[in-house]
C-alpha cells in the first residue's frame, strides 16, 4: 500500500512524499517505595505521511492502517502542503541521498519479550529495596520500560527501508532526609537491546541504585559550594551533558538557520582547545541513542562535530542540508509517527584523552570535582550555559577533601571549550535518557573526566 500511495502523491502533483509506518510493543512498570504506580503492556501502530508540494510541507498521521484511512491521510497531507505553499513565500527542498532498499533487525541477546513480567517487577523491586538499605533514604521511585519498534520507511524516490530496534531502560529517583535536610539523586541505566544492555560498563541497575543511594546520603552532610572562577574537573556524566547540551544543540542545523546558534558560520574555525574532539555517533553499538537509519531514510553515520578544537560540521536533515548546501548526515529523528522529523542528536560525547584521574587533580590547588547533572540552562544563540552538578567535592592541593552540595558551573560555551586543558583516559557513555525539543527521542552522552582550567563555579 505504501508504494501505491507515494506514487499517487506524485500523480497529484507532489514533488516528494514519504511514509513511515510503525508497530511497537513494550512494557512499563513503576514502583514508589512498595506501591505499584504503573504496570502495563501495550501495542500500537500507525503511519505518518509527509508531502512536499510547491516547496512546502504537509504532514498527517493516523493510527488506522487500513487502505481507506491511509489514502485519506495522504490526501489530507497533500491539501495541507498545497495550502501552505500558497500562503508562504519561503520554499524548501531536499538534498539528494542514495535510494536504499534495506532491512535491518537488531536482535537483542536477551530479548525482554522473552522475560516474564514478574522478573521485570523483581528488578524494579530490588532497586527500591537496595536503595532503602541506606537508613536515611526515605522515598524511592523506580521505573522500568522496554520497547520494540518496527518501522518501514518508503519514499517517492524509491527507497524502502525496514528496521527493528529494541530499547530497555530503568530509572530511579532517590530522596534522602536527615535532621531537616533533604537531598535527591536520579540514576538511569539501559541501552539499545534487551537485558544485555544492563551488562555494559556503568549501566547495571542495582549497582547504580546502590551508588545513587549512597550519594544521596553523602549530600545530606555536604557543605555549600565555594563561588568564583576556579578549576573544575567534570566526571563522565557531566562531561557528556556539556557535550550534548552546550555544544551538540548548537550544531543542530535548524538552530543554525534560525540564527539561534553561537556556531553559525564557524565551520573550519577553532572553537575549542586542540585536545577537544566531540562526536555524535548513532552507530555506537548498543548505546541508548543508536539507530540504523534516521527518519528520512538516511543511513546513520558517525559525525565528528569538533576535531582537535576545529568545528567540522553540523547535524543535518535532508531539508537543512539542502538549504545550507551541505551533505545530509542522518540526523533527522521523530518521536513517533505522529511527529515530523527534526534535526536531533544521538550519542554525543567527548573523545578520550590520555591522563589518569590523579594526573588531572595533581596541579589543582583549589577547585571542584563535579559529578552528574541536575539539569540547568543553555542559550545556544548567546552561547552560554549553566549546569547544576548532582554531587561534588572540594579539591585542595591535588586531593579530594570534602563533599559539596548545590554546585553549579557555567560560562561561555566557546570559552569553556578553549579552557579544557586535560582529558582523562577513562571514557564511558553516561546514563541514558531522552532529549526534549518539542519531541522526545532516546539519546546518550559521555566522555572521559575533563579538566577545565577556569570556570564560573557557584551555589546552584
């Protein structure tokens, strides 16, 4: 049916049409302490249809895959494109890409579909129980999800791509209290694949939960952060958040075209220290943000965004590549068939260095070691950011001395990139999650420990 519909779109006068059909199934569980808040198994299907007419887009989606419903969805998308073309002087197009006929099935080694719901429940229950072994921990909310998504992408240029990807994920929010003080820590684990994703370094649900509970308790007795300009060492989690939030978003080509990026017009220029290489790679194995093809039928590929401090490229969809005169690089992603593809990241990280953690610390007389992220703010247009660390420690004369709380650091993205003066040799992908940009998509980030010789540090 999809092939007939894209041909019909051309007969109607469209210059291009693509159809994404999807079928998904999965499990969701959530416990708050001993109470089950959510327990469900769901299946869904549907299709999203894009039509390009007169240099304008029309998009419509349906959860009814009958021939009648699909034809109506196509006709509606075409009408929307025609109306938009007549009402706007801004015209768009698509950069050329190869026609592809391919099928890619990523088969999990430990398929969650083969694992009984009771075992999944026991995992979440154990996460809660292990966190509660710390007597100061008061509340634990733990969740589990798995999803297997089959997608077919067909376009009017002749591409026909079938993919199947499974993702498995856990998350826990841990709250500790003592003598009127309160602290909270969030952990997550998982990846692309089944339960084998939990066997990756840093992705074990129980180990992460135990460490998260201990961190929450340590924070109860931590001191307030010092303030001022000082050296900071960011752990793999926080380094990954910086790569994703401060640099990665600024390389998204739709923000470049909107004039909302500090990296506009800077390809080929130095934007960071010559030891800094930042990569976005959806082909990085069973990491949470991986995928075989993007949602425009472009094969996923590794993109070196910054190489030895030089900005090399942007993240591009076919549309943004057309407008910027560049080559698409597989960066168009949609939350679901109900959403149009946008320029998005996948697995974004700072490449490994060659220093031990002790070497990073030894030259610091007074500074901060910051770990994890509690969110923050980024202005991609102005090129500024402020992140809150989940936990932190004071560094004095090259040694960690005391725990700190309410630590934040920030400044100019380009200035901080140039102030990175040493990288650890301990790269890992950080905890997985979802990135929001009007839509939510699975992502991961990471890096080694990163030393910044001067950053604005203060209380969050």
